[in-house]
């Protein structure tokens, strides 16, 4: 094909609009009530961002600008569709999904984390995914129990 018939800008734009899907975890999509609301909100924001691209006149620029919101819409639509709402814990006898657990490490650090779904986990804000090694080791444990995670031991100090 002659180069005269190929618009280089269009080829570049096409490669920018074919973004790979965001990876979906193989774990069940367990969510807290707050986590489900956050997923729904993120889906709404992605839809709004995608809709906003419809006003862009240049087709190549519109495709470029729509690529991320379109990928996010697919991801969040799937996460909302597969979400399994887990009610908050009814007892604080053992660590469970939705619990906030305080534990000490071998080095003396004391940490508290709420165990939540993968999409809502943010260790800096005090939440970890139920699928993380620390959460998996702590699930079902009671105050005073000690678990090994890697080369460290964690002792459960409190469950809320």
C-alpha cells in the first residue's frame, strides 16, 4: 500500500486506543458496603469521562482521549458485576473480612489494618486486601494468637 494512503497520525492514534484490559484478580471479588459504593462511583466517573470525549471533533484525538475511560468502564463494570457483598463482622472473637486487626511484629512495630476487598485496599490508609499474605495468615485468629508471615511472627493484639 502506498504511504500516500496511510495517514501516519491515524496509525499512531489507533495504537494508543487499543489499550489492554486492566487485569482482573483470580480471587473472589469480596467487597464491603463501602467498597461496593466506591466501585459504583468509579464506574460512574469512567462513564462520565468517556461521555465527555464525545464532544471532541477530531476523531483521532477523540479515540486517544476515550481509551483510558473505556478501559476503566470495562474493568469497573466487571468488578461491580462480580462483587460479592460481605456484611460486616458480627463478632470480634476472631479476625474476619471487614475486621480491623491490631498486631505486633517481631521488631516491635504495632500496626492496625482493616481487612477489605482487593479494589478498596490501601495500606497507607489502614486497609489491606483479604488476599494479602498478612490478612490470609490472620483470618480466623483470636487475640493472643501468633502467626508466621514470611520470616516474621505477628501477634494479634486487638480485633474491632
